[in-house]
């Protein structure tokens, strides 16, 4: 057996409102969550040491959080979308006035970004102090057609097409069974079950993929351009979660693993990974979110002394980490991305910086360039999955599709993309959506969360042109919401009332 069987336990504590107050790690350390009101998170700490203090506006939306020596501030538009974010040393204003310590080696401000959206909610442009301004364009269906200098085209089934001037009529760009064969210099080959089994990259590298009876990727053979070969193997638990990976070598006729990484899960969230550099524990912005907030690294130094340090993720509007800083506000890592979430460039300020995350709940495998996306693997060059959706038509008509774009859509489980849900597209519509539940004395954010959680599970039942009515319970009160599907696929909740 290549992978050793390991048994670890995680324990949880909850308050009377059902909010998780403590996660007890296998080694006994405790991640504690403090709330106010009916369940609004305002602090996360590890054994009493503050990881982050959170401030919210009158609508209980997060507008500020501490991340070590840095304070991250968020400006939202009237629809609650992120409009501007800045992370600076505590006491430093956006203009840089205040403390004279240099934050993260980039002036007084470690993070500074702004965003603009169109009327349908698509991201039109983002501005970053390091990478400048990037503009985005979309077609009438909300599919991305431009991201900076990148251009994208699709066939009627939403398969991405090469942008080398060829068209479907040429025959070279046609897609059968939604299985693309060529895209921008990459060649793809599939087995009879629709799993990607062979990929040829423009740099001459060739990768072969092998699956088990559950269509889970269990082995990859990588043939480098220089003639060398690597073999990587992967293992999963009974729930389909990847719990280990490693490079396979042969020594004295026996197969052995090196570069082994062991993963521990908290439900569908990656909680810990253990590799040669130590033990990494991940904390997220919210227990219902897959956006990473902090990384706790534990290791033993050369003198045998146990060490621990906290690193912080700084994510953009869709939850992709773009910077990492330490507790003193020093920059450890920063990166830029292509339109479908592939890392374009990165800078490691320190050798110990470890930033494996991409789109929400995606872990980048450096050996293949694929992103592990819980139930499937994501290929960021073409912005699609390497095998078919295990829930079939419940996830959409195209079994390989990720989403119309990676700027407003997420798919944390690799099953079906999360449909954008809005409660109107202007302040007046938002007011009328929640007017009745406000009069009932229900907390607006808890109503919003309950509707989103419920509607996300039954989004496939909402048909264009037909109102979708559903009854749910919020804090013991029965309510009903009405949703409509817009042309771009967005679900609009127009009215919520008591029954």
C-alpha cells in the first residue's frame, strides 16, 4: 500500500442558534468563532490569539477585517458587490498618511484594487496597483469574450473555440460530444467514458491520465520535453475527497512515494495539508465560504524547535488569492491570472510562501497544471473540466462546462456552477424585495443567506419566463420568496414575504 492509512478526528461546538463556535483540530488546538446578534461573525481566533476581527455595516455586510498588522477595508456598491478594497498598515489611510512603516514592500498599501460592473452584474474592469487596469467583455449570454489581451469564442453548446482565426465551418474547430480536441496549441484525447486520458502541451510535454472505477484521477504519467518522466498518484476517501498525492519512484524494484502530501477535510473545505515544509491549516472568511482568509504554518526548525506563523490571503471580487502577507504586513507572494483562473505570473518574496489556491475550492497541482476541484479536476487553459459532470444534466447541458465566465460564477464542488443570485438591480428594488420581512423584524442578512442557500440547491427548477415560488423557514418564521431567471442566467429574487 503506497499511502498509509491515517485516522484523525475533528470536533465541533455550536451555540443555541446553530452557529459553529469552535473547531477542535486533531492536535487539540481550537479555532474559535465569535458572533453578535443572531449569528454575524465578528472574530476568529486560534487558541485565543486573534486571527481576524471583522467589522460590518448596518446591513451586517463585512466592510473591514484585520489581517495581522494590516487592516483590509471593503467598499460595496448599492447591490452589495465589491467596489473597492484596500489593505494597509493599521493607522495608515489610503493616502499613505499615518504610520511611516512601509507595508509589504509596496509603499504604505499592500493591496489596492477597484472594480466596475455592467447592468447585468458582469465585471467590466478591475484596477490593481501592481497589474494596472484589465477590461472584460461578454456576449449576450454572459459568456466572456475578452479579458485584457485574451479573446474567447464559443460554439452554441458553450464549448470554447480556438482563437486562431479558424471557425466551426473550417471543420478544424468543430466539437463533437462537447469534447474539445484542440485549443490554442493543446491537444486533448478522451476514453469511451468521456474522461480526458491524454494531453499534449505546446511546450512538447505529454501527460497521460488514469482513472478508477469512479472516474477519479488516480495516476498521471508526465513525459517532459527533455526526455525525463514523472509519475504521480492520488488517493481519495469514501466521500470522494482527495486525501493524498505523491510522486511515484522505483527503488530496488519497489514502488515508493516521495513529495507526498496528505490532506485533511472539514466537510468540503480543505482544512489541513501536511507536506515536507510542515503542517498548513486553512481558515476561511466564513464557514459557508470557500474564500481563504488565513494559513497557519507549523514546522520544526533545524534545531528541533517547534515554530508557528500566520499568513494571510488577500482575494479579489471572486475569491482568487492575489497576495499573501505575514502577520507584520510583509508581502510574501503575489500573482496575476488569465481569464479562466490559470496563474499568469507569480512572485515569491520568501521561499516558504505556499499559495496553492486558485478559483474557490481549487487546489493547483504544479505537476500537471490542473486544479483539483473537489469532485473533478479543472483545466484552466480551456476553462473546463477534464471529465463529465457526475450529476449529469442536473449540472447543465454541457457536462464539461465550468461556467459562462470565471469573473462572476464559481463552482466550489466541481458539480454545477453556482448561479448568480440578486435581489434586484437597484436600491429601490432591493428595498421592496425585503420590505415585508423587515416589517416582520427578521434580520435582512439572515433572510438573504437563507434564500440564497435554498435557491442554490433548486436553481435548476427555475424556468425562463415563469415565476418560481418556494417556502422556507427563517428563525422560526415561515416565509415565501419568488424568483425569476433573467436572460443571462441570473436568478432575481423579487419579493419575499411572510405566510
